[in-house]
């Protein structure tokens, strides 16, 4: 029960679990490369195993199937995004800018994974999971801001829904526009959330002012 | 070659094609009820045929499979949304408010379909198609507004991407919150696009002003 006690038996167990963790990490790294190179459907467990330098049987000791390996990759990517956001907030303060920068910069680096997750062939469940994670982060920002200075007129759950939609759609851009720089996306999103859209676009009212 | 010529043969042909169109419409109406009642996966062609009062064989004369019937329903829903938007714009002028109202009011009435399309089990392709249709409408609004008065600082394709994300996420709300009233969603979206979010939320800067 005491994890700190060092006995030959414990040492052996720890070595075994380290080895298993290494193999698992190797498989995931290989899976990622194969998914990125071939896409989800064409990726095969045989190729993943070959690239990880293990037997196909060993793959199945760690993952039920290809889908579980992919879901694990995505899940690790979300956890890491969360940690990056957490760290950025601790270092730079809690604001939407800081959160957006952390999300988009990391997501851009991981865009090979997101590109697969957002592919037309994929089930919506994966995107829903990204959205739930983002919505949780946004909730804490808005709640904290609201406690300091009440945000009047904003329906929190709806606003969080809108901003979550902006973020996932922003990430989905990398499906088609490789060149969309993460900092440029963040700058444009902040521009919209700072200035809104002209009344002319919203209601057409300022058109009357024209000659 | 002349569709307006009336011959007994033509009349017969027209009657046949009207009959086929009626059967097709009956099948779609039945499919919609069965999908709404059972969900996508549990819906069976046998039940759809029974409810449409046709044989299963007749179903297959009109649709390849269950998926084609569902896709057709969705497609008709998008076309109808487009027509509603078009009509609203002609009557009330081209503005985001008018477009959002038309989209959300109609989508709310069709939320049984959207709920199925946005279900976790569904492929992302369906949602992408909704987004493409919305993005096209937004492009024409922004382009028209820009021609009348240049929109400085806005990257069009990114802003359209953000607003598209807000709209699809707003529609996805009906997956969980039946009560979200379409006009309230539009009002909140317009509120956000008019006032943006407080600087305090965006960059944390106004926090310094606090005592």
C-alpha cells in the first residue's frame, strides 16, 4: 500500500509499468504519424505497429482498436491544451486573450490531429468533446470577471456557446487554410469581440446616413 | 421537347410524375416523423413505409437507403431556410438581424431534424454542410455592406467563419436546451456583436481601474 517503500518486488513492478508506459507512448507517437500521413480510414494497425517497432499483438495489449488509439491521442491533446491554458493564465492573468492565444497556438501545433478529428468522415461526438472542454474554460473566465464587475445584459450560457462556436470554427479553418496563422486568428477574434460588427451590418440602420 | 404542348401522352406523363412526387413527399413526411420519434439509428425503413402507407419496395424506388432519405430531408430543410432568408431580406432589407431571425426561427421549427443531424453518432459532414450554407449567406451580407461603407480591420473570411460558428453552436443548443427561444438567441447574438465583451474579460485590463 505504501508506494514509497523500496523492495526488490516493487522495483520490478515499477520497471514493468515504466516499460509498459514507454511502449504505449511509442504506439501513440507512431499512430499519430500514420494518421497524419494516411488519414483516419487508410491508417492500419499493422503500419502503426511496424512504425512503433512492436508486434500487432502488442498493439492490442494497449488499445482495443484503431479508434481507441485515435481517441486517446485526441484526449491527450485536450488535456495538454487545458494545461497550457492553465499555465498561461497563472503566468499572464485570466483573460480571453490569454486563453485564446494558448488554445490557438497549441491547436495549431497539433493541427494534424484536429484536421482528422474535424474530417467529414468523423463522428460529431469528437467535436462535441472539444467544445465541452472549451466551454468549461470560458465559464471560469466569465464567472471570475462577473464576480469582479457584473456583466449586465449577457446571458452567460449563450455567450459561452457563441464564443465556443467561434473557437471551434476557428480551429476548423485549418482543414482548408493551412496558412491561417494562430495569432492572426486570435487577433481577428479579439477585434470582433472588442468592436463587434458595424450597425450597418447588424441592422442596416446606418445605411440611411449615406448620401 | 415542348413542355407546354398538351397531348394525351403528355397528360399521362404529367399525371405519373405528379403521383411519383406525391409518394416521395409522403415518404419524406413519414421518415421525418419516424426519425423524430425513434432517432436515426432505431428508425427502420419498414416503419417509414408503413407510416407512408406504401410497400417497402416503393421506398427503394425513391431512396437508396435510410441515409439518403435523411440527407434529403436535411437538404430540403436547408433549401427552405435559404428561401426564408431570401424572402426576409427582400421584405425587411439585408442585415444580420434579419438573416439571424430567419435562420433561427425556421431552424427552431425544424429542431427535430437538427437534433438528429447534430447528434454525436452523426458524421461531421452534415454539420459542415449546414456551415457552408450559412457562410455563403453571410458572405453576401458582408460584401454588400462593405461596398456601401468599407469595413476596415475585418478579415472577411475569418469573421464569416466566427459568425458561422456562433450560429451553428446556437442551433446546437437545442440538443440540450429545448427552452432556448430563437428570438432570445438572436437577441443575445446581436448583443454580443453590437457591444462585444468588456475589456476586463478580453484582456483583463480594466481590472486595474478597480479599487
